C-alpha cells in the first residue's frame, strides 16, 4: 500500500534562519507531489506541485522553494524565514490526472519567532 | 484564477440533525469538486467528490449536490453524529489537479 511521510512534525525557527521540510512517498511510482500551507481561516493554499523529477511549478510567489531530487521525494526549503512563513505545511501526492484524490502527509507545524 | 468561497465558517448542530455546507466557485471551467474532512490534529482526507457531469452523489449519510449554472455545490450530512465533528473543506479544480480550496467549515455536533 502507498504511504506518505513528512518531517519534521514540529519546527520552531528564528526569523532569517533556513528551512528544510522533507516528504517521501512509498508504494507508488511517478506520483504528482504537492506542498500546501494551511493557515488559520485561510484553508489550504497550494504552494508548489511537481509532475516529475526536477519539474516544479510554483503557485504563489514567496521566499519558499521546492525541489524534487528523486521520484518520490519532495523538499520544501527557504534560505531566510519570515514571520509570515509560520503555519501548517502539508505534503500530498496523487496518482493520475483524473482521479483527483489527494493523499496528505501528517503535516509539519512551523513556528517562526 | 479560480476562487472558492465556503460558508458558514462554523456550524453547530445537535446530534441527529442535518448539516449543510455551501461553496461557490468562480471558474466555469472547473469540473471536479471534492470535499475533505480534517479531524483535529489529523490530515485532511477525501470523503466524497463530484464531477461536472453529475448533479448529485450520495454515500450513506453524505451527499453532494452541484449546480453548474449557479456555480455552487453543497455538502449535506444527515443524521449527524459526534464523530462528524471536524473541519470540512470544499475544493474546485479545472483539470490538472490544481485544486483550489475553500477556507473551511468547522462542524460541531453536540450529543
């Protein structure tokens, strides 16, 4: 069966520090991968998605970046965190273009102080 | 781009009552409308979805209706139970998995 893991689960970082959140998927090949941010009262905001290795599409301009160094690995990064980067980050995957279902990871709660 | 509005933001019902959550979308090209449930401290999970060639879909106590002309869709939960308490998100997509989510509805079901 397919599983998705992301880490760390909780992170407290000072303003201006770097960030790296990692997500891996097991049990499937060539998944579509996504990073979402969930902020209170703002729903789920798509940040990045990827349809293959090295292929990243950005939905929202910001100081975050994403990379996909391997088929089932998706990394969210920042060189210098801002206070506004605080939130709950969710990695997700999907199989095909038509099924539509997203399978979310457990989430990573980031607090920037 | 697509914009999805969801209301109410909070909904409180008594156990056994029905609950209705409504969403509107802006892009007439949207053709896929899922609903996700997120229990406290857990990840969102798909509970039901509907595509634009269908007007209504049911799954036990849950149903979703779609009105393409008015560009709105709704989630209906009948005979609510305390375990239905969660945050519910609607979403709309125009095709390639570009789901745009609503801001969520916190449903509280009191015993």
